């Protein structure tokens, strides 16, 4: 149970404070020490679904506006019709001192430059539970290898770090299903400066960082089921949904190691109508590494749930996995 809401942060996603000691938001730094032990955690989902037979539920997913209070109703907005607030970064914004952080209005685009060498650009953002966001960081030239991270500055928060990166000249992508209320920051660096500064950066290291609302399109599950999946990129997520298990206990498990992939999975279950995260697991303890994950409940409560599968590793070679939805 203890590790359900803690974070096993991938090296590249460690708090900015680990980067050459020069960029540090106080809370973000402390979150980097929030490493959970490899304790089997099969009970973190303490009150997941029951009741009615499974049914597709994506229509109930909150797709609200980006209002910070999370108040929402159905929002038909798509990526195409979202007006974006376009802005240009103002330095200093690297978190040193901790107050030196910019602000980004969402949905929007921030134009910035990783300059001088080892620059980091941090922007506070407003996110609410149940929202689903698509992030891209597109280099202005082939010099920049973009790295994007979204993190909750509260080390006790329930939002794990979300990160994505790409090769020089390519667009980095992050998909983020927001699990819990938090104080969020999005950061851009050069991926080669993460986790250790290597001197990358300069006036040609420009980028356009864009955050847009997305509409979740989860795969509807009826227990029991086994699916094969493959994340589109290191920063992508896959979504599944189910409504109840007729009161039976259940488990959801993600296997990367047994699928011979390079994914390091993280699994979360979110109560859609309650806008409440039931649990997050980043290591089921079944292997020496942290690649396989599992969450479940012996006495699930009736609701409709979103299952979020993510990668917390840095190896993009093969992001395939097997996910099992089993009844106890
Ligand atoms: Ca900058
Ligand atoms: Ca900066
Ligand atoms: Ca993991």
C-alpha cells in the first residue's frame, strides 16, 4: 500500500534539482527522493468497480476545460478547435531561485530557447483531475533534442512525473492523464542534459512547447480479458476503461518483462465520475526490475474506471506489453 502513491522516478525524470544543482524547485527536488521500494502492491486499488456489467464508458470521461478547479462537463473541443494562447518565455525561469518560474496558459504554445548551455525552462500550469493533455516540444532547428517533463511540486501528491523526449531535431511528446489535484510545472530541457548536464544549449536551441486538451479514447474492457498493447512513444499512455465487476474482486496487471519488451510500466486506476485516483503502481515486485505492475481490489465499489498504462523508463526500443484484467 505504501508505494501506491509514491513514485519510482525514472532517471531522466528526476526532479530538476538533480541537474547540476543549478535548477531546483524546492518541492520538485524533494520529490526526486520519493523512490518507492520494490514491494509487491496488489491492494492499492482499494475501491474499484463493481455493479453493472462492463460497458464502454468513454462518454462519461471528463473532458472539461482547463479551469483549475476541475469543474467540468462534456466538452466537445478537439485539438483542432482549441484556441491556443501563444507566448514567449521570459528568463530567468529555471527554478533558481525557486521563484524564478514562468507561467504558461493552457491550451497554449510557449516559444523558448535552451540557452545558455544547460538551460532549463519551467512554467507553472493549471491542470485538474480527469483531464487528458497532449504535449509536444518541437525544435526550431536540428540542434535541440527536446525533453519535456510535467510534475507536481507537492512531493506528497498523487501525480507521478510525466516525461518524454526525442532525438535532436525531432518532436518530443507527452500524454498526461491528470490523476489528482496538484501544483504542476512543465519543464523543457535538452534530453542530453538529463539527468546530467552535458553543455547542450545555445541560441539555436529554440523550441515550441504546446499543450492541448485531448479526448480520451479508452479501450472498453469486460472482465476477464487479456490484451496486447504498445505505447506509441516513451511519453505516451494507453487507456482502458471498465464499469464494475459485478462486485467481484479483480486485478489488473501489466507485463513488460514477460513480453520481452523494454517498457518499464506504470499503472494507475482512476474513478471517472468521482475524479479520484484509486491507486498507482510502478512495480509489482515480481521481477528484479520495476517493469511489471499490478493493481486490484478485493471489494470493489461500483463506478466507472479509467486504467492508465504508462512507461517510466528511457528505452524506446520496444514499448509493447501484455495487460490482464482478471477476477479473483
Ligand atoms: Ca530558456
Ligand atoms: Ca531558463
Ligand atoms: Ca515500473
